[in-house]
């Protein structure tokens, strides 16, 4: 991974950076990723975005590819973290990108973990026993962490996630009527803009 392959939003000279990974289905420059990165810049937070190999391949060929193996995803994360060894590093991201970050945050000794729309389970497939082992590591996580989750996220809504047990290092902040992208329904009286504004303020406070 080279720095020329990254998107840096905010001052490159910043002492702190948030390395911000995309989810399984959309690239690093999707409208959602662009919007959140711009809002973070307005909070004086520098974000660094990268793409996992399968998404780079999709960009080059135009053909959709499934995500790489977990081994490759984690290796890619470590490559990007190594590029910023001189910074105070916070890692995380949208959905899958954030979950992969959570698997290496302790090992990499980063300053903090920031997850937006954590995929606690497959859509609509809640099982308190966590048969896929998606969240077992969250019980003993040592890294200071914030999970920003929509109240009606199909991969972990408010009622479901309240049943899990997490490390005391993890705080979960619930976004009003938000779905997996934190978007509320019109009838809720909230907007996606409201929720994203709140999310970046939470991130800013967390990093401060």
C-alpha cells in the first residue's frame, strides 16, 4: 500500500489521524464516506481512507468482487497503519471495515477504535450465542472504543445489542431511528444529516 493510493481529507500535518475503512459494498469515495470525511474535516479531524484489494480490483475492472479473506483484510489494515507510525492513530470505519479494525486494535496498540454501523450479525440474523464468532473479541477488548449504531440497524438494533456483553472499554452510542447507514425514516422527524452531524461530534469528542 502506498500513500498515493489513499484519500487524505484534512491537514496532512495533523498529529492525530483517523484511518477510516469502507464497508463491504461501497468504495472509499462513496457519497456516505465522502460526507462523513468532510464533516470530520470541519471538526478539524484528518481522515485517511484506503481500499481493500477486492475493492481496488473492482475499481480497475468494473466487476463486483466479494470481500477478500479476513487474513488479507487484516494484512491490508496493518499496511496502512504502518504508513502512519509517526502519528496518533485512531482506526475504524463503516460496517465490515470497522469490524476488521476491531480485530487488530489491541495488537496494533492504536489510540482508539471508532466503528459506524457495526455488523454484529448478518442482516436480520440475530443470535445471542454469536455462532459466527463476530463479537467474541469485543468482550475482552482493551482499546478505548466507540460504536455508533443506528437504533434499527438490521445488523444489530437497540434491543438486540443490549443483550450482548462488552468490554468496559467499549461505549455504544445510539443514533435516532438510524438504519445500518445511520439513516432515519422521514416519519421519525430526524434526517441523515442530523445523525451524521451528531456522529462526527461524538467522534471529535472521543478523539479529544
